[in-house]
């Protein structure tokens, strides 16, 4: 009888504490305020569209490749909150290191300390394991766009290696369609994770991708990460300027000030 009572008590105690334990690091248990964040933040930007339309300059702070650099990531957020007139932030991918749901949650909690909205592109590390499922749940589609003022920000997945160089990543048709309906924007900025000369980008798709960039005069620049260092450069066969933004571990960030004439680049240390 005593054994039965003891076992019953232990079972009851474990049941009451079940919510204190993670049964697996791959468990997806995002709360409602951790879901569909790109759409929610895009809607915040859209709610200010009338203000942006009458603004001379849109100021965007960029970071990427945050992986597990949580202290530097927090310092990045603190720095952005100190810079005057930043309208929003774009993370160019590798939000996580291993695509784990917990890493997505830790990162979103840091980014939620920003005073402005933020958007996130998908990186190759974000697609490890169940990372793609976690990204879709937390941030939404791997490719999306938002118009801020008269500038269209097109964020796309170009992590070809993680899709076995299937010929479907990047989505050429989707990108071409995003650029074709240009009556609502004057400029376009492309954001993706992998540079076009990197082995993670499908070499068999490069010519078609470059063709679209060269035939789209509205594109003012393409911004990416993956290499972690800052560089503003041109490719020999592409007319669109490329900007590789600082990885957060360098305790630096890149800011683009976009105006009717184009853009200006600023780099800030923290």
C-alpha cells in the first residue's frame, strides 16, 4: 500500500511539472507572439506608409550571421536604439546556428528589444534540421517583399545547397514577378544570404539570376551576408552593386540611407 501511494505521488508530481521540461530540442512550441513575425513587422511598416511617402530618406540598419553571438547581438540592438532616425532593421540570415527552435526564440527575444520593426531573411544555418519548419512558423514564407515609401524590399531565399541544387532556389520566376509590377515603387533593394559567387549558390542558376538583375533598372543594390565581413563591390558581369554587411561578432553594423538619388552607406562600431 505504501509503495502504491509513493508511486502515485511521484507520478502526480511529474505530471504537474511537465511544462518545466523540454522533451526534445526540436520541439516547436512557439507562442502566438513568436509566430509570423515578418508579416507582423511588415504591417507595422505599412501602417507608417504615409509618413514614409513624404520622407526624403529611409534609414535601414543591417546585421546578419548572429549564430550564437548573443552578447554581441544584444549590443547591436542597444547600438541601433541609439542611432537617430533608423526606420527598421533587416537581418540578412543565419539568425540561428543549428536551426533549433530554442535558438529562434532566443534570437527573437533579443530582436524584440529594438525600438523599430525588423525583417529577417533565411540563411543556410537556419535551414539545418527542422530549421526550415521553425523559420516558416516564426517568420513566414522564405521569400516576401514589402514596399516602404517608394522602395520595394525584396527578401528571398538563395540558399541553394540546402535544397540540393534543385534548380528551384532561388525562385527566378517569383523574383521576376516581384520586379515586374513596378507601378507602386521606384527603387528595389534585394536582400538574400549567400553571395552570388559562393559555392552555396547554384552555379547553374547564376546566369538567369544575373540576367534578371541586369534587366531591372529599379534595383539599386543587393545586400547579403554569409561572409561576415563588410564589403561594397561589383561583380564583373552584373550592373547591380553588391553590399556584404557586417556579421555581428565584429561588433559593427551597416546602415543604408535610401533616398531618391540612391543610397549612402554608413558603418557603425559598438
